[in-house]
């Protein structure tokens, strides 16, 4: 099975709220001293792809990233996790291009990569949380789309997918090629690459294309960020005090019971 | 032009559907246009009546192939119906299927989509959507540049629509559907008997600090004493201590109970994004600087292992 995994580089989503700032004019987060990292759901996707390949014992995994120069780190890490190849489309334009443009760039890169059975994306990105790239990409490529998948296996000439729903899960049989978005579950927690593989990843060559190479029309605007701000929503916590633990828990219980009685 | 609201019959006229109708009605009023409802699937009388009471017109597609959700068929059905309704905006709910469909529907209609929308405004002729970004640390206003604006909304964040006296007319759509290259062959619901987390009045939520699956059993016992439901952080779900359906947060359930009691749960912004609308938040955590306390009405800085047995005793005593 040939799998293309789309990986996005984002500002570390784990930076604490007090260190997080936005530039309201540029309508972007201020990077400050924060790291750039691979979006976690993309790593869940790569992990899902790797497990699928390991189970089948054949196939190729291509990591694809549309980002400025810094995006190389994402691909090196993907190679260290044991993706077979890395392709970067250099973004020398807007730092946060709109979702349709991203989908068009990725679709053009995928066509240039050639044949694929499955394209995987993360369910959403940890920065703008758009959650649309998979669907738009499927439309650009003219293939079906399934969201929120957490497991994939080969099934005859197609694939069998397990995906999460609001109340449980569904099993889906699908023909390939298709696009799927991956969500987290206990089985696709991304592996930590071995030191040796990290070293090896620096010897591999990455394929690099520009948006111009792909001939993508970048003129159309899908949406624009009109405003970006930080909502303030904190309250003063009453820390329950008392002489004994028993007494404190007693107060806690009372407060809980007061809510219950008021229902 | 119309505002179109999309219902999937299986969900009935639940709180989410009511929120969608409410959001749709307000937007239609602001734009000075009508609101059309689209129902996919076999609707029961209650859903039909409620929808006819809130919309100006109803189109239903209920042919056999559409009785159960199938991604490509539902997408095709909604697209075809919308194409006949000249939509300026299409509003969807926040269920899995609506989320899966929104971007593709926008693409097919030549519009633009935005998801997890908490407020909608009109600026000049453009529709703008409010949504939280950066894991709940910031809020953005997104201006949709193409029409229609296809929005899946955080439905419970919107007040229900008023019912009008008249009964909207119903059109039955008979559609030609494409072959389905994907097929849902099995559907499984966990704990069907339980009420939905989104509708819970009290939620007890456990984090990674619980350290294993067993403490979740204790949380369940505690919950049973006060009619609460149990939820979890992503870290706890990813550890396999509880099913993914329990996850609350940016990429989990969005809940707003009267009381949300977070136990051994840090309060990362991505978790807060799913529960900060709760009426009252409380926490048990060993770390007095855990961010969860910044959102709490009250809390205890203590090891949960010491608190739970006593708490259980006291809540049980109150039940007698
Ligand atoms: C794109 C993205 C989306 C995400 N979506 C979600 C989401 O939807 N939902 C979600 O929950 N997370 C989400 N996350 C993850 C989130 O950032 C946090 O990593 C996660 O919520 C942490 O879970 P936790 O609080 O249980 O664990 P931890 O951060 O490990 O916190 C454990 C807490 O337990 C306390 N503790 C430890 N031992 C005890 C004890 N004995 N007694 C009392 N307290 C104790 C500690 O002080 C600590 O505060 C997302 C992350 C990203 C990047
Ligand atoms: N610039 C990008 N490069 C590669 N993949 C991307 C990019 N942007 C989005 N994606 C993919 O789309 C998923 C969802 O992102 P989004 O729609 O932006 O929330 C991500 O998890 C990635 O798999």
C-alpha cells in the first residue's frame, strides 16, 4: 500500500497560556521563544500508517509538508520515525495560507508524487484548528473522504477503516484511492524515533518543490482572518481550607450536594 | 437567497438541532431572507412537526439509500438540495457527520466553510464566524470570502429558534445518488443507555494524574451517587483507561454542565476549550498552580487518593 501522510508544522501548542501572545495587526500568534513542532494529529497519522505498513510487510510511506524552510525538521522527524521519503513544498508566501490554497498545493504535490492508495491528514491542526484540509483535498483529487479514522487495514483491493463517532465507532469498507483524516486513540500514540534513526534521517535527501513548480493558482481567497484576540476568562478559585482533611472534604461534599439539590 | 439548515433525521430535534435552527433564524432575520430546512433520512412525526414549526420551508430526502448515513451519499444529497435553494449560508450541527461533510459541501457549492462556530455576524455583505483557535488560547473572527458560507456550529452555544404558528410546507426530493465507494458496514455505540455527555448536568472528569484505569471505576461509583457522568482528558483516553467517547476538549466533546469536577487533570487550554462554558468548575489537584484552578469556583489542593474515599462516604451518607 502506498500512503502519503501530510504533516503540518505548527507553533508548539503546549506553551502555557501566560506565555501565549497574539499580534492583532498581523492576526497571528507571536512566536516568541516557542518551538515549531509537528502537529500531533499528523504524528498520529504517521504512526497509523507505519503500523499498517508493518502489518502488511510492504508498501511505501511518503511524508509531505507544505511549509517554509523550517518544515525540513518535520520531514527529518518523519524519516526518523521510518517514513520512506520526504517531500517538502516550500512556502514563501503567507505564513498561514488559507485552507483551500493549502489543499490545492497538497493536491498538486500528490499528483506530482504519482500513484497513491491512501492520503492521510490529521483531523485538525493544533494552531488554527481548521479541520478542513482533508475534505478539501479529497475534493481537489476527486476521491472519497472519511474523517476521524483511528485504524486502517488492507481489505481485498481496498481498505477497512475504523473511525470514531460521537457515541462509539464505525467500520467502513472503502475503495482506494481515498483521503482519510486520523484522530488519536490509545493505539496510535506516536513512537519516539531511535537515536540511530534520527542520525540516519539527516543522510536522506528530501525532495523540494516550490509552489511555482506545481503551477498552483494562489489568487483565490477562501477566507480571511478578520480579527484575532485573546479572550480573558479566569475566575478566583476558593481553595477549601480547614483543620483536617475530613473537614475539608466535608465542605467539598457540601458544595457538590448544593449543586445537585438545585437541579 | 436562503439560509439553509441541515438536519439528519436520526438525530431527531435534539438540543443541537434546536441550536442550529436558532442560529439559522437569527442569521436569516439579519440578512432579511428566509430559512429553509433540509432533512436527510426518515424523519418521524415529531421531527417533521418541530421543523415545520421553525423553518419557512422544508425539503426532505428520505429514499431508502438515505436511511442510514453514508458519507458520499449524504454529501451528494445535501449538495443537490442546496443547489436548488440558492443558499447564502448553510448551517450544520456539530455531530461527526456534519463535521465530516462541511468542507466538501462548501467546495461543491463553490463556497467557504468554517467549523466549531460560536457566533455568526454579518459585516457588509460578508458572513463572519467566531471560533476559538490556538487550542482555545485565542479567538478568531473568520470572514468567509466565497458564498455560501457553510458553517458547522457549536450548536448548544446558540439559543433555540422560536416556533411560529404557521406550518411550513414540505417538499419531497427524489434524488439520483452516485455509487458509494465507501460503505459503513458496522456501527457500534458505547453505553447507549447513558445520557449524552453534552446533556449531563454534573460531570466528573479524570486526568492522567489518576494513574490508571482502576481509579476511573471509583469515579464511576462517585458519579452514580450524584447522578453525574464521567469524562476524561485526552491524556487519560490515549492511555487506554477509558473510551475515546469520554474525551472532553477541543477535539472531544464540548460540554457545559452545572458542575464540572476535574480530578487529577491539569487544565490544558485544549481541555478547557471543551468545558470552560460550564456553570461551575471545581478541581482536586496536588498542584496549586495547575491552570485548572484559574477557572475554578472552588477546589482542593490534595492527593485525589486521599480525597475520594472520604468524598464517597459523605456523598453516600447524604443519599440516605
Ligand atoms: C491539537 C491538540 C488537541 C488536543 N485536544 C485535547 C482534547 O480535546 N482534550 C484534552 O483533554 N486534551 C487535548 N489535548 C491535550 C492537552 O494539551 C493536554 O496534553 C491534556 O489535556 C493533558 O491531560 P491531563 O490534564 O489529564 O494530564 P497532565 O497534563 O499530565 O496533568 C495531570 C494532572 O494531574 C495532577 N495530579 C497528578 N497526580 C495527582 C494526584 N495523585 N492527585 C491529584 N492530582 C494529581 C497533576 O498536578 C496534573 O495537573 C490536545 C492537544 C493538542 C496539541
Ligand atoms: N501546510 C501543510 N502541510 C502538510 N499538511 C497539512 C498542512 N496544512 C494542513 N495539513 C494537513 O491537514 C490536517 C488538518 O489541518 P487543518 O485542516 O489545517 O486543521 C493536518 O493535520 C495535516 O495533516
